[in-house]
């Protein structure tokens, strides 16, 4: 059993800075369970199991959690043992009748230098049960094993060898004692006759709080615990672990195991005359945690204090420090700040502070896991905070023979919104104010954000943090955190949160080399433990703990984005990079969501405006220069209207224009002579194709009589030689027209068109290309002739795209059908054929990188992944990425050494990725 509990306990110990893991519960009264008499008083961790057979079945249950754990190499032998024990209970009448329904205690103690061993203790009803168990052990010995005995302190200790394992057991005053270690059994025999845990008044009182409905219980002796786990952590962190000895006296946790959740609830007892950390919170009433509104969505770990009365906290914390012998060291450091604050800093801070304070770890990278750390303090008002703190920074700057202006910088995130970042000279401020729980966070830089002070260890991290807040990329708006937080209690004084996947690279920093290596070898399994939450607060003189561990069998990689933005709904149309005519060096992105809201977002990810539209956009969004003055507007259509919106989100001139019949395709924009004398073409349900001037009036001279069927793809304008061709198609016919709407070319091709667009391509000569419903490619030449390019065939709803993939001057053809993507030359020679795991949900798009390097974009919506392929069909480095919409690739800023890829995601997010 120790093979499971040891690694699991050690992981949670270091992550919490304390530990709470699982295995034990019992609903009987304390006095009825005399097995407690056998537990050595030095024991740091006791587990109580109500019914052994039920416990074994639960540990080996067919759940996502246990299925994952069984794949971990270090735990395979443990689960083999569990299965063997279950089999013994099923096949042995003696074992089943004697122990299956009994409660048991498992005491964990250090053994030797690096081992952890356990002692099993269970109360027997009578001597008959003792005789039955001896008979059972003799039977095991008779199956190739060996049973021997020796005397110890007037009791018999038995040694059972079976296979490669050796066990020791004894019976003392009706208690069965069992362990791999003879010394543990000897110690238990001595303990029964001496002063034992049944004489511990605190444990006796704690036992009365045990829940009768939990699966099992944990008992934790805080004074003994640090020595138990010291070997698991690096020397640099052992000081923090040692402080857990003064956290409380005893803690008990009722454990409930669900399919993918572990819930632990129970009390910590702390005698108010003792020097325990919990006593600092004894006079604090639990508060609602609201600081998540200013914690970045990239937060991997946070500790939040919600204090009803900061002055009482300061008084009680000082009393704690005095008892710990740490008071004067802190006072010396605070006196250094007082040289510049002119008044005691804790008093000044209490004047400006509200009641919530937190430290947070941002992105944890493999190379610099301890960077990106923050201290956040809620204040009564930004003006008051600046009034009290800025003079301190000015006096410090003056003392250092510089100025405040030289020790600050400006972070411009919007034209009308900027933040001042100050160098902050007192880097250990978080620990000075709130103790060891906030140690390790260095406050080198400060920014005032709304009614919060935000400190960071470096300026770049602080800018990134502010950027997230401006974009509302916070934990409060993060769907995964929202779901996790629903299981937390509403009010607490202390809240610890850890996201396992985001914080994974902290393991080598907080764990010893061997354990960190073991976690790395089982990285996939560890990352499926979604998050851990621990809260506590004062309750009727004691302290109530609530611990929640969430396991998610679906491993979710965290998207590595330049920034993320939250929309009101999921993305509805392809995001498009657009020109900012006021700042042409920096592009913006325009996008619509499924609530029909149109957004303009700048290169920083900040929404400049959003406009509610009467319907979904069914066209591309074009930029046109309506006034011919260099200022650009956005043109697009919904089903019933043609819209023209300026850069501020306002309608232009007489727009929107109502259609005479609902549109069946997206608007096409033609500028025949590059004179900005635009023509807008729309096909409608009445089978008419309308041509509009830029003023929204019908074009005089356009006299097309209409189509036989419905046109669903955009009208196209092709210039071949000196001639203009206006081309469109319904389900069975292609129309090649002149600029007045008269038939210019009668094509010989007759076929049932797919729903794909028409393209101008270069084969043996220029032609109009599309596909029929079976995936055959039709080339319709401007002399009226046609020919076909055979493919392997496709379903009716396939997608079709064209590009010169091999840079030979001839057009190549790309077809996506269900999970298949394949490409052909103009001669019908296959270039590649690739199969995806999920259906391709959107038309592939082609992108041109440097040196005419072509890439193909593919969307698999049901997988929530987007792919970028090289021209030979191989996956481009760094893909797939999270996303489920068509995406655009380009530059927000030409000075960037990378491309930007913008795409929508399934959780209302909008991502900007960096593509090398």
C-alpha cells in the first residue's frame, strides 16, 4: 500500500506546502476502536478504513482515475497487490468472515533513511477470530511460504514469508498488528501498555467531528509531519515545510471519492495557547473570495487571504512571530521602509488596504519556472493608495540621488489607456506583510490597476499581466476555473489553488530529484489531474478545512498564444486582419460572434468597439475607400442587408441597404480600373443578380436576366487578356458574362455543380475551375470548350480550393472530403493524400509565406484543432493548435519576426498565435 500512498502524499505535500492525502474513515465512537491504543504517538499520518473489503474494491474501482493510475509504472505492483488481496477476500472464508467488514487503522512512519512504512492495526472481537487468522496465515505458509514465531515483551511476534515478501504480525489485547517491518510491530506492542493516543484530549475531541458518510478519514499530527516528508523536498525548501509543524496540533479530514473527484473536509484543532499559525485567523470571519476578477487566466497557482479585519490580523500575526522568535527580524526590515514612509508601514498599509490579498504564479516555463510571480492587494481606492505610496517612492528615489520619473515607465495598451509601472525598492514586502505563506514573491515593480496594487518580479511579466486584465482574461471569466470553483465553499479566510498542468514545471523546484524525475516520466498522467483547491476558515473555535481535487481524463494542452480575447459568444465567421488607416504599421482584426456582434480588436487584443448586427455576415468583410480619401470602411452583407461601417463602428451614408429579395451568396466587390468606383454584386432568392454602385444604387446598364437556379457562391470578376468576365453559377449551369450582364461565353460543360466557388486557374490555358458533386474537376475555357481532371472521387459536400503548390506556374487542386485531404496537379497527378482523425469541417485555405512558400490550413471543428500543412501535405512544425473556425495568417506588425494566426475557439475565446 505504501507504494501508492508515498508518491501521492509527497506530491501533495510539496504542492500545498503542507499535505493532505487520503485513505481512512470510521463511524464508530472513539472508545469502541481500541486499535488507536496501538498507534505509536510519534506517528504523523493515520488512515482509518471503515470496511477493508469495500476499501479494496474502491481503490481498484473501474474509474477514469484508477484506470490512469494503473498505467503509471511505479504503481503497477501496488495494483497487482490490491487485486491479489481482493482475490484473497473472495476465496478465503476465514479472511472474509474475520476482516472483510472490519475497520482498520494504517499508521505511516519513517523507516530508516529514506523509506516510509506502515503499521496495520485492527480490533478483533474475540479469541476465535485470532485463532481463525492464525489458521489462515498457516494456510498461506503451507502454500510454499514459511511461518515462524519469536517472543517479544511477553508477546509472540510471527514472521510470514510468502513469495518474495516478508511480513510480521502479532496479537496484543485483541488487536491485530501487521507490518512489513518488525520494529513497527514491536513499537505497537509497547505502545498499547504505555500512554497512547487515547489519552490525547485533542485527538479525542477531533474524533467527535468525524463524518459518518465519508469513505475514509485522515488524521494528521502537524508537529510530527515535517520530519516525515523532509527527504522529499530540496534543502532550500525544508524551512518552509518545517513551518507546517506549527500550523495546528491535529487535523482530521473526511474523504469522499467520486469517479473523477476527491473531496476532503474536516477540522484542524489549534489550542489558542499554542504558537500555531491557524491562531492568526481565529478572530477572522470567513469572507467571500472576489479577487479572481483580477487574477490572470494564465494563473497556475495562487494563495488568497480574505480578511474581515486587517488590524486584528496584524496584531495576531505579530503575537505569532514573537512566539516563533521571528518578530525582531521582521521589525528590522519594516524599520527600513519606515525611513521613507515616515510612519509604521503596517499602519499605513492598513489605512489604504481593503480585505483581500493574494500571491499568484503566472506562466510556469520549463527553463524559468520561478519567474512571473505576483502580489495583489485590494485597496479602498486608487487615489488614496497613490496618495500614501507615491511619496514613499519619491523619497526613496531622492535618497538614491535619482528621480521618480527615472524609476518609472509607461505601458501604453490603448490610445487613451496607459499604465505607469514603478520600480519598487522593498522586494520582500509580501512576506513582511503576510508571512511565510507569501514568501518567495519579490515585489520589484508596482502598478496601480483600478482598486488594486499589483506587484511583480519583472516588468515584462507585469505588462503581460495587465494586458490580460484589460482583455478580461481573468480566472473569473475562465470556464474551466468556473466549473472547478463551483465545488469550493463560498466563504473562507484562506484559499490555495493549483492547476497541475500549468504548474507542472514547478516540480523540480519543490521536489527532490528522484520524485521530480518520476513525475516527469508520468507527465501525461499528472497533467490529467486538473486542479487542487484548499480552503480553511475559523469555525466555532476550530478551523474547517475543505480540499477538492479534480481529475480530468481528457488531457487538455494549454494553448500558447500571444494573447487571448473573450467574446460574448463563439466565433461565427472567419477572423480577418484589416488595415488601420490611422496607423498602417499595425493591423487590427475584425470578427463576428454567434450573437451577431461585430468586434474590432487591436494588435494588443483589446476590443476597440463592438456593434450588434441584425443577422449573421454571409460574405467576406472587405475594406473599401468610400470617400476616396485614404480612410477605409468595412463592407459586408447579411441575408437581408448590405452594410458599410466606418472604423468607429458607425454606418456610412445611406447604409445599410435593404435587398429586394434575401441574398443567397456573399457580396462580391469589383474595382475594374482601380479607381475606387466600386461595384457590388449580390445574388438573391428571386434568382436575380443585382449590381450596386458604391452609393447603394442599382447600376444603370447592368441587364442580366437572371439565373435558372439559385446562386450560392460569390460572383467573380476575371480579367483575361483585355476582356472582363463576370462569372457565376447555379446548381447546373455556369454563366460567363460581360460587364453589362450579357452572355460572353457559352460553355459546353453541363454538370451538377458542387457548392464550391469558381476560380480562375492556369492549366494549359486560363480557365474557370470548380467541381461537380462527385469531386470531378471541370475546367471551362473562355473559348467555350471544357475538360475534366479526374480525382479519386468525393462526397457531395466536399470542399475545393486551388493554389500553385509546387511553384511551377500551373494551378494545383485541393479537395477535402470527410477526413481526407488530397491534392492534384492540373494534369491530374496526385501530389499528396492525407487522412485526419476527425472530419474536416471547413474549406481548406491556402497561405503564402516567404519565397512563394505555400501552406494549407485545415479546420477540424469536432476536435477543436486547426492544422497547417506544407505543400507536400506534411504537418507544419508547431501544429495542430486549439481552434475551431477558419483562420487568417498575416502580420499585426511588420516589425515582428513571426506571423500572427487568429482563430476562434470553442469556449468563446479568440486566439492570436505566433507562427514562425
